[in-house]
C-alpha cells in the first residue's frame, strides 16, 4: 500500500465529469484517506495554472500528490510537487532544471496515474510547462530533472477505456515518436533500446486494434504498457529533433503534442537517416524494421529503413492521422509568417541537442516546409 | 604537437575556433554572458586551471587564463566546472558536456532560466573545445 493519508489530486475538469477521478476518490475513501481535487489543468498547462495549483496544495498540506490524467495533468502534478516540496526556498519553475539535485519526497510523495496511453510522463523526468512572455508569445519550457520522476506510477488500462478515438491516435503516435527517437538519440543505451523496441512491437500489434475498438481491453492494456515502456526508453536515451519541432508547433499553432510529434516523425527520421557523416541511425532503424517484421532480414539498409517509414505512413492512414502540416490545419501563409519563431523555438529546445544529426536554421526550416507539403526528405 | 590545455595560447586558439564555428555562432546569436571555466585537479593535473571567455551574440570577444587566487570583478555570470578526469574525456569527445552536466560530472552555476533556453548554444560552446589540437596533462 502506498503510504500517505492526505492526498492532493491534480487533474482536469473533463476527467472529473467523466467519473474517472471518482474511481480514484472512491478508493481513497475506502482506505480512509483525505483528499482534495484541483481540476483546472488545461492541455499544455500554463505556468499560472501550476502556480494556482501549488497555492491550493500548500494550503492543504498533503503528504501525497496524485496526478491523474494525460501528460498535461501528470506534468502539472510533477511541477506542483516540486514547488510544494521547495515552498520555503521560494523556487520557481526555472529552478526545475536538470543541473541541480532537488531532494524530493520529504514533504510528499508523488503518484502518477495516466489516463491516456502516450506521454509516459508517469515514468519520465520531463515536465513541460507553457510560459507566456511579456509580448504574449508562448513557449514550452522543457524542465527535466530525474528527481521529479513520480515516486509511484499506477498503470491501469481501465483508466484509458473512455479515451476518444482522436486522442487514442494522437497519444499512440506519441509512443511511436518516443520509441523511434529514443532508439537513435545520442544518449541511447542498451536498456533504453530494449524498452523502445518492445514498445514499438506492442504498438505494431495493438495500436490499430485499440483505435478501432476502445473497449478492447487487451489492446488498451498493451498500449498502456507500451506508453510506459516508451517513457522508460526515451526517459533514459532522450528524444530528439522531432520533439523539438513538435514542441515548437505546439507553442505556435496549438497542435496537441501527439499530433505535432507524430506528424513530424517520418520527416525527422528521414532527415536523421540521411546523415552523411554517420550511419548509426540508418543502421538502427533498418534493424528495428527487421526485428519488427516490417522488412526482410536480407534487405539492405536503405530498403529496410524505408520500410520503417512506410510503416509509419500506413499507420497514419489506419488511425486517420494527418500526414502533413497542411492536414493539421496550418495554412502556407501562417507557416511562412511564423517560420522564424518556429525555428527559434526548435533551437531553444534541449531535445535538439540529443539528435544524431545536427540541423542548421536553414535545414530546420526546410524540414518544416517538406512536412507541410508531405514531401519525402531528400537532403 | 597540440597546444597545452588551459594555457593562454590554448585560450587564444579556443577563441579563434569559436569565432570560426558557424554552428556555435548560429545557436548563440542572442547569447550574452561570460563563462568562467574551472578545471579541478585530479590524476595528472596537480593544480587548478581557470580561464574565462567573454561571449556576445555568437562571438567570443576576449578571454584569458586566471592567475591562482585571482578574483574577477565583476564575477562572470556563468561558471562551468569539473574535475580534470571528466575534462579529459570531454576533450577526447567521449563525454557530451550536457550529459556531463546532467549526470553531475560537471557543474554549471548561473541563470538557469537563460541556460535552459540555450542548451544548444551551451553544448556548442563547450564542444568547440574538441576541435582544438590539444595537448593534455
Ligand atoms: Fe512526447
């Protein structure tokens, strides 16, 4: 049993309305635990929301902080946990950076309960917070620290049963993006590889099933496991330029995270596979295609890696997922107008430093343009 | 034979290499803030080595080594430090500076809000060291 008798629940209003949070609170009542809900977390939570939640949390003085929801609620819970833990230090979100030891868990432990199968936030060190600057421009702060990995993760597919189709598709693509980027990231390790490979294997077998029939609990369970495995994978090896570009699209055009990283994935993979200086990424993705049964063992590197890209393209079709930025509802004019900022935000993302192939501003712009038109990367 | 790491000649070469590194220039085009680098003694290195560089909008404007006990006024806003063993791996390209920071092999002091928006610039700043023909201790 998880210790702690005073629980502060961080979630969104929809999950309260759908009765998902009451599945949790009933259990807490059963075990005689006191609880209080903060249900104002919005998609891509803003810093102000986190601060409001922290204020409520500080008043309540819990010894357990429970995040229940998608990546936004889990990230919010992790951020609230950090700020609450360091109340006396008067820390801000900026102190939640990877370069410091944070000494968490003294005042409270953190429990993460995902209700989508995608972000892996229940097992990762990443916290994404939206900040609005004085000019009203938004950016996504990536604030990772190993000490804010939740103390406990409860991965139970019953919480994902009601996930709408469009979110099942988007979050499923987030898993694929984590696992694919994680496989070729600069910090990859044997342990991360194992997690990423298996997450991809589960996705290959169960993603379309979960999409077509949300009540298929076997498929839901496998996708929930895939999400956490993917999280353990990229949580160690990191994500790369796809997430950097995805966060930038999210900040500028408000694309949901899964949609943004999923639509960019085939393009950034092609870009990394074409690295003229190093063929490690090419070999890795070709091998992944063979292991997953997407290519024949006798296939050469180009054919096998191409099979991987084709697999992504056909999965996009199977789950009615966009293949281009235009299909995401972005106009050419808007893309052009915002290009400078998109490139700048991509460069500001720490994920870009883990990429197996570097990209200049001009190349980042070109990848965005190709993704808009749906052109295969040829540079 | 390369230049001895952390000497004034080496720092001059570092500044020149930084100023010729387009990737650094592009990633650091809005960067303002000097860096002090500290190499703490370990193994073959029996004394502390310190040098600083004045960084402004993608270029290094100035820099030199520091005398033992010398205090800079004003103090540089960013201090990147670590033991020689880790520096040695960094010079050989066996340790990524950002990974080194995140695994606490190096420490970085300064305005983290600024650094977290400029991780690529910080990475390029330190990785430029790998481009210099360096003689180690
Ligand atoms: Fe993601």
